[in-house]
C-alpha cells in the first residue's frame, strides 16, 4: 500500500444532511492523529438560491497540504 503526503476531501450535501458534522468529525480525527489540517466551509450566501444554482447545497472541504481533491463525498437522499 502506498502512502501519500497530501489528501483533499470535499464533502457536499443538501441542508440538514449533516455535512458540517461529518466535516468536523473528520477534521478532529485527522488533527488528533497529528496531521496538519485546513478546512474551508462553504455555505450558501442567500436563503433563496440564485438563478442557475442548486438550492440548499452546503460544502465542507478538508485539505491536508493540498488543493486538488482526492475524494468527493456527496450525501443525498
């Protein structure tokens, strides 16, 4: 099994899907194992989505020394 120095995970989902909780738990777990962790939460700016966008989608990006996504987790029902 190979090792990697940089891992980027983006978790997205609709409002109420628990995206923030999953992102916070992943961040805490990574930090407790000694990894250098950076996060970038991304919330919709308006209550009503602008034309041409997906309504109610929030994202939480967890980056450990990188900016290219290695994994994307999409939560939808």
